[in-house]
C-alpha cells in the first residue's frame, strides 16, 4: 500500500535515494517513511478486520479450522504477535501477511501500527546512519581485503563519489 512508491520499487530504495540526494534531511526522510509504513499497516489491519466481521470470516475460521494447531497458533499470535511484527518490520519487505494474520487472531490495529512503526523506524534509522557515516568510516583502499574485491570496490567508489558530489552541490547551492 503506502510502503511501495511504484508497483515494483520498494519504499526502502526510494528512501535510500532521497537520503543520499538530500543528506541534510536524513531524519525527516526516515521519519516520514516509517510513519507511512505504520499507517499502511494500520489501514491494512483495519481493512482486514472490517472484511472479516462483514463476511463472518472469523466464524468460518473458528468452525472449520478449530483444530489444536489453529488454537495454538492464535494463542501464540496473541501473546507474541506484536513483537514479531516489530521484528518482521525491520526487514525491507513489508509484513503484510503477518499483519493480516495478526488482525484475524485478534490483535488490535493500534498495536499492529505501533509495532510496525517501531520496526520501520529502526530500519530507516539504520539506513540513515549508513548513509551518514559509511563514506567517512570506510578504510582506505589498501587496508581492507574485502574492499579490494571487484564486486564490492566499484559500487563503493561510485557511492562515495556520488555522496561527495551531492555534498559539493549542496555547498554550492547554499553559497549562491
């Protein structure tokens, strides 16, 4: 929903691009993207809950799936579902299935929203820290073996050069 900008471009990629291109707004970009992911999770949970109550899906799940496995899964989700959502939200892919199952198991949409907000804030915060400190903290060319690998070295040099170029442009624009 709101955690993907274009149909196939995840929001994390767009946030990373914005953080690189506008380094002075790292915190704003991280905050806005985390809040939009949390709102998306809350809307999805509310929608699933509304559809489940309107179509009596919960009654079908209770009557048809009332085995020991389903009852155990519901009990597990009700006790550990919210922290699991926060943990799943740290990863770049959105935990849509986990959000829907947590809502069907009885978690409140506000708890789902809060835990997704915490997880996405951690993810975007780590991205912001990487963009802010990675170019200045990397060891110089000859000191790290893995940086000499061709697959890693070339993209890193491009990233560092792009970051320097953006910083120079930002300095020129503020002077003009």
